């Protein structure tokens, strides 16, 4: 429940990565797109120039109006066509970069140590996979191309302006100091403001989603008033966040508008005076004024996209940050000989200084069924995860193999590990995809093998090609669990850890499932963490875990005879009824 | 400054999507009108700025008249100030209008959702309603925003046409004909763009849910493997998104090109006609410069008008979903007025179940769906012939407060743990909350975090067993006359279940408790057990007696021990 969020990449890392993506990986495509944009911008700059000539020519009365108009038309058509291909080209680069970023992110997530994810809470990761990926996508699709394109246009327009006449080009600089100062003020405040705004909007829609999903609960427990209050409170918070950024824009917009008007007036006035004193032609003044007017659009676009660029940078930092989590396993080359699973003096802590397991020793004989029972919070599930190699013990070892052929589970590559030891929990998540997709997560297999695995678990659900999981055909909890078991048959590990695999099911479903389970367990060593005591009764041995220690270990009959914790529970479960044979 | 949220969003007009949009617009007509007026003012200032530049070139620069140049430059600057002032006011008005339309819709949808309660999931898919909250709210906001801007843009086009007409009727005519031609020519480009963007958005949504799926199933993947396969599949889908993104971008780039080309042709035409007019002396050189500027200036309002149709259509579709939700009515309706003394005897005619007041009654059903159906009727979540103290339940006032039915499907809401555990009927102090937590054996969960810790949405940080115990604690804290619990301990271990069973009776002393369960640990502690087969009570008594007297009962509740 702690909120120890996953790391965030440093600004240096983000900048290095962005540079690497743009300059190293796609230099040619990027250059091509920029060249097209430059050509388009250049074509766009000819029209005002020609108009200047036209104005001058009309005054003098020595101009081929039709020819110049035709030339203007020609350049505008060229500009239109070039713009079309330039945007297409830059979108292609952008989409490719975006795909690479999200794919690399998912690879990083897949390699994350599970314990680290759980400590951070899945909320952090979910918001990175959705909100940050989306924010980055917005940036790459809109802000980056707009800024690149506008920069090209600004440079070219200013170049054209200087070519028109260095003297008439100078006055346009009067707006720069004002813009510079205002933007510095704004950008320092904008990113946190917009992040707050998005978070508040997310909370608002999230609250609505909760009310909708929990509508029955709201009715049953009289929570309507409270949900309405929560809604209004979320709106108020969102409104506060919106008002803050609106205030920022209320300051920046007029300043920028004035900063845009000043250069026009300055060019007009100073250029006009230069003309009056014979230092500039009418064409020069006209063209310069139009260029200055024309450069406002791209400058404005760059300025409005700068805050989006900031937000994209923040999102990228959070996506890259996932890669900063140290790996929890370092697979070696050693492969185990034999199937014996052994835990030696195992300690584990989710938080420093708070061990939940205090020196557990356990030997699982090949083919043996061991039931683990004990109260909630005793450390059963933690033990299960260590025995399956999901987490590494803080102290002590969990190994597979006999004698000198024993190898620590965390030293095995993941795919090697899963061929030997697998863990199934009560967390019966069905992945979105076909039934086949869900099965083949274990290993690649033919349809015949997949069908056989389904038959083995007594599958009564839809066929291999049916889409299941969120948005697909709904599966009952029992079917979800059957699917998980069929997956196990395909993976074919010699040792299984079942963590309350049949809980959360109604009794009828559980009974069906136990039959499926029998097919899966056949011939494997099993650690069954259970709260149904009959599982313990049927096991070869029972381990009772309390307060992070194994306090009783033996067969059902031995433990009953010992008269300890297990025996007391068993009699409570049974009442006076005689156990059936 | 406007105060949001409004305390009462009012009664929406849900007769049709259009009426809903009109109702929303009318609720904030001042903002819509002000937005339109400011938009007109803003565009007018920009257009007049161009006109003033033309005059400055004409009368100042060309005539070498420094004082006229200074005067017109001052006018340009003043109009620049006008652009700044109207621009910021316009922006504020549009943003506030957008927000109040969106917030109002959120309020209305939330009010309708809590009014419908349990009817909502029965009558509509949750996803549909949530999408109202996420995307439709924004589309409705967009529709109201574009309304103001479209009015402004149309006025601006009219104004520019008029200005050009004043300079030269022929130029005015060129624009008058050119504008509809451009809109008609760009129109066909909009549809494929919107379709491809829609397709891209859908694929992005799927890809995002694939990634969320990954996070939710990370534990499963770690147990069984499949990381590499998952990565491959994600990459495949990501590439599909990339291709759809490129396809949408290609359509967008065509529109971008057309947005340069089509008004560009108009600009060229205006320039050509203007230059000839200037050469023949019909207009001045300054007019020519201004007309060029006007034609360029037309591009923005043209884009807005082009956008408006699509935005209004999307707003209409969004309003349609809101209206469909508004048409739903809660069922069964809560209209009772009789106030019986509680806790009283509760009788379900359909199953023959009689629940005595003040005791713990267990319902053991051979099919859990039967128990669920009885629970729904007892709490009047479904209609049925149920009497409470001799009064038909449909006539009883405040059934929800008297009879609470707690299911495993119930949700924990985000907020502090204290809030998440507090039911809505009456205030609950910490002592009562701790007592409920103790009965539900959930003290360890609360102790680990404290009552002020934040609970994530749906309590997803908790394990299944922890969630179940927290839900039980919340139901106990409601302390109703009658508490109906459906499979309240199915996800907890035997040790804990035994403890809960022991504590439940004492905690509910003097009040009625019904537990639907097949767990022998729970049944053993109940005052009375009713065994239900095919929806009817076939045997009643104490657990231990029923075990001996009713073989079907024994088979149903001790199933595990007979299986291999």
C-alpha cells in the first residue's frame, strides 16, 4: 500500500534519448522530411515577394500582370503539394519513433521485478502505460512536427526578410525581448499547471467510472449523496486547476499578441521612413511588412507547442524511468540436474527491516503433494512466490536439482525456469485475445496440443478462436481458472505452486475445477497453498505456516495426532461429523 | 468569475440529442453569445489591422507622407491592442463555456447513475456509460465551443467579403463565389480523415487496453511465463497502430495541402484580378495589398467553418448517448410509505423462507444462484412477494436503509480507507469502525495502513481475501436492521473464516442477519439454517441436525471431502 513510485528518468537521460532517437536512428528520414518542409516554406515565401514586385510594377505600369499572377499561382500550387508530402513524411518518422518508444517501454515493463511493481502499486504503472504514452503520442504527433516545421519556416522567412533588405529587416526584432521574457515566465509555470489539470480531469472521469461500475453498491449502501458530493468536489478541483492555467494564458496571450503587433508596426513605420528618405524601395517595405506578418503564424505555433513539448518530455521521463529499476535476476549458464525443490533458511521482507518470513526450510520431494495452510498474512503466498522463483529471498536460497546439480531459481533464465517450476494464483486474469493466445503464452504449440490441453481440464468454454478477456466473450471465474490450468499442461513443469487457485469460486465450480486440477497435478510435485482443508487432507504432507515460520510439518494423520494448531482447525471445520473415507 | 460546479445542474431536456444540446446551450446562453461576439470582435480587429496596413502603405509609404504613415501605424498598433484584448477575453469565454458544458454533463450523468443504482448495470454496459464520462463530455464541450466560434467565423467571412466588395465589387464577387467553392472542395477530404482518425483512435484504445491488460496480468505472466510472446504480440499491435497513424496522417496531410492550395488559388485569383484593377486605376495599390491580406486572412475562418460540421456531428452523437442514459428509469421503484417497527420478521413467499428477527439465519443453496435471487428479493433489489413485519416490502419506506444486501461484486470506492469503509446512511465513528473491522477479521489490513491511507480505485491494491474482509466490515458498519451477506467468506482461509463466524453473531446481536453460504464453518455457527433446492426451502434446522437428517444437505456443504 505504500506509494513508492517507480523511478523517473533524469532530464539528461531524456535529452540523450530524444537526441539518439532523432539523430541516430532515423537521420535520413528526418532530414528528408525537413528538406520537404524547407522547400514548401520557400515556395510559400515567393508569393509575398512577387506581390511586392507586382505592387511596385503596377505603380510604374511596366509589369506583366498575367505572368506574375501565373508565377504566384505556380508557387502556391507547389507549396500545397510540398506541404502535403512534407507532413506525410514527418508523420511517418513520428509514428515510427512513437512505436519504438512504446514497444521499448513495454519490454521494460515486462522485465520489471514483480515485487517492485507491487510496492509501487499498479496504479503508477497503469497511468504510465496509458496517460504518459498518450501524452507522448500527442507531443510526437503534433508538437514535434509543428515545432520543426515552424522553425524551418521562421528561419527561411527571416532569411527572405534579410534578403529583401537588411535595413527593413531590423525593426522586426523589437518584439523579441518581450516574447523571451514572457515565455520564460510562462514555461516555468505551465508544465506543473497542465499536469495538475490533467490529473484533476483524470480524477473526475475516474470518479464517474467508479460511480458507474459501483452503481449497485451505491444504491445498496446509501452512498448516493456521497458520490454526488465527490463528483462536485472533483469538478471543483478540476475547475481550480483549469483556472490556474487559464490565468497563465490570460497573462501570456495579450503579451504575445502585443509582441506580434510591435514588429509589424515597427517595420511599417521604420521601413516607411526609410522609403521616404530614399533608403528603401516601396517593394522592399511592402514585402518586409508582409513577411513579418507571415512569420507570426509559425512563431505563434512554436510558442503554443512549447508547453506540450514540456509535457511530452515529462511523459518520456516517466516511460524511460521504468528502465532505471535494477533487474532482480542475473541468469547464468548452469542448468539443474534433478527435480528436487529446496528452500534453505529463507528470509524475505517487502520493506526493509520487516521480515515476513523468518528462516523457512522446506524440501519438496519429486512428485510429492505438499499442502501449506495457515492464517491470512502468515506468509504463505510469499513462500509460494519464493518457491516458484518469482522473487529472490533476502537471505537463504531456493534451489532446484539434486546435490551438486542444484541451481538457484533466480539464476535460471525465465523460460528455463517456467519449464521447471510454475505458479498459479487466485488471480485468474484472462488476457485479451483468443483462447489460443491465452494458452500459447506458456509455449508455442500446435492446435492439436492446445485442444488436448483444454480437454484435459474438462473445458466447456468457447473455441480456440473466440476472443476473450476484457471486451471479449465473458468467461466464468471457473473457466478462467481452467484456462490457467490448461496453460500449465502446455508449459509442463515438473513442479507446481498453487496459491489458493480454487478460491473465489462458488462451491459447484470449485468441484468441477478440482476434477480438472487432478489432470494437471498428475505426475508433478505440487505445493498447494489452500484454505479449503480438504486439500490438506488429501495431500502427502501438510505444512502449517504461522507468523512467517513453518510451525508444523507432517502427514495429515501425524498432525491430527500431534494435537496442535492444525488438529484444532480440522475439528472446527468438521464439527461432530465423521470424516468420510 | 464564474463559480463551478453549479450547485444544481437542473433538469435536462432528454427528449432528443439536439434538444439536449440546445438545453445545454440555453443553460449558458450568455457564455455562448459572448463567445460569438468576442470572436467577431477578434476577427474584425485582425481584418481591420490588414486594412490599416494597406492604408499605411498607400497613404504613408507610397505617398511619402510621414504624418499619414505615423497616424496609420498608430491605428495598426491600436488594432493590435484590440486583437490582444478581444483575443484573451474570447479565449476565456470559450474555455469557461466548454468547462461549464462538460461539468454540467458530468453532473447530470453522475446524478442519473446514482438514481438508477442497481438498474444501471442491468440495463446498459458500464463501458458505454464510462465513455460518456470520458469522451462524450469533451465532445459536448467542443460542440458548444464551436457554436460560438462558427458564428464568429461566418461573420468574419461576411465582413471580409464586404470590405473587398467596398474596394472592388469584382473582387468581392471572386471571394463570394470562391469561399463556397473552397468549402465544397475541401469537404470530401474531411470524411476520410475523420474515419481514419477514428480507426486510429480505436486501435490506440485497444493497444492501451492491451498494455493495461499486461499490467493487470503481470503476476500471471510471472507465474507461467509468456513475456516474450506478449512482447511480440504487443509489437504487432503497435505496428498496426503505427500504420493506422500513418494512414490518418496521410489523410491529414492531404487536407493540410488543400488548406494551403485552395485558399492559395483564391489568393492568386484575388491578386491577379486586384493587380489588373490597380493597373487600370479602379483600385489603389494599397487596396491591392489589403485585398491580398484579406484573402490570406480568410484561411482561418474557412477552417473553422469546415471544422464546425464535424464537431457538431460528434457532439450530437455524444448527446445521443447521454439522452439514452437519461431515458432509463430505476426498477423496482422505491415508493413505499409504511414505517413498520424493525427488526421484524421477513418472509419470502417464493421460496417459503422465513427470517426471524434478531437471529443469524443461513441460507445454504445447492445452486448459489438461488441464494442470490432470494437475497435480491429480500433487499428489494428485485421485485418479489416479500413481507416485512407483515407489510409488503414494496410499501415499506426506506427499504435500503433497513435492509442491506452485501455482495462480493460490491465495490470499494477510492478515498481514505475510513471513507471507503463508511456506509452512507449515518455517520460512523472510529470505535464502531474498529469494531466492524474486528468482526470481519480485517484489523490487520487497516492496521498495516491506518484509516487515513489512500485506497486506490476498486481497492485494487488489496488481495481478494483482504477486499472481501473490508467489504464485510463496511456492511457491518452500516448496522442495518437486516443484513444480508452473500458468500461473505469465500475468499478467506479457514482460520480466518472460523474467527469471522464466531464473531458475527455477537456483533449482530439484536438485529437480523442472513448469510448465504455453503461453508460448514459459517453454517455451524448460524442460529438457523434453511436449505434451498430449486429455489425453495426444503429443510430447516441447525447445521449439525441437517447434516444427519438431510443427505442432500450433507452432500452440498461438505463436498470437498468426498472428492479425490
